[in-house]
């Protein structure tokens, strides 16, 4: 494995996603591209300027890339413009990624059904392997 694309959710803190990517990249020697999309398909139809949507995406990608670099992994953060699934898939194809890693949805089942799930769509539409990493469960009390 030479290249891994990690899809970071804009505005989310996902250190567990970085840990999983670091483990795989460390074992394989892969380079990691961390991407996050601003979610705006066409800025002209948006109610917010692109910069407001882009800042959380940029911060999420950079946080994971920074965590990876701190573990000795070669990683670079990338801000993508557009809807997350399409943007990630195009980026992964362009970079000829060997694997796409995405964080599992933290939405409940009803919200996932109504709003969709980026990891599920990546699995459905990708031409390359997709690994979905779920957030760690909280210990039972």
C-alpha cells in the first residue's frame, strides 16, 4: 500500500480516525492525504460564503494530518470544494489511492436514513477499497 486517503468530516474532532490511519500507514509505509470537503456544490446557491464552510473542513483535515505527522507518518491536509462523497472519490481517483478511510457515522439510525451517510455512499460508489472506522464506544457503567 502506497497511498491512503483519509476523509475527515468537516467540523468534527476525530482523533480515533487518525489513530487507525497511523496504524495502517505505519505498517505499510503509505503516504496519507487527509481530505475534508466544504460541502458546497455551487457557491452561488449557498446561504453562506465558501470561506465559512471551508474553515471547519480545513481545520478538521489539518488536525488529523498534524496528529499523523506527530506519529511519524508522512501526511498532508487538503481542502476539497464540493459535496463530500463526490469530492473524496475524485481526489482518491486522481491520487490513485490504494485505500480510502472514513469515520463511521455518529448519527442515529433515523437521521442516517433521512440525511444519508457519507461512509455508506463511499462504499457504494468507490472503485477502490473503503475502510470505515467507527468511533470508540464509551465504556458501560
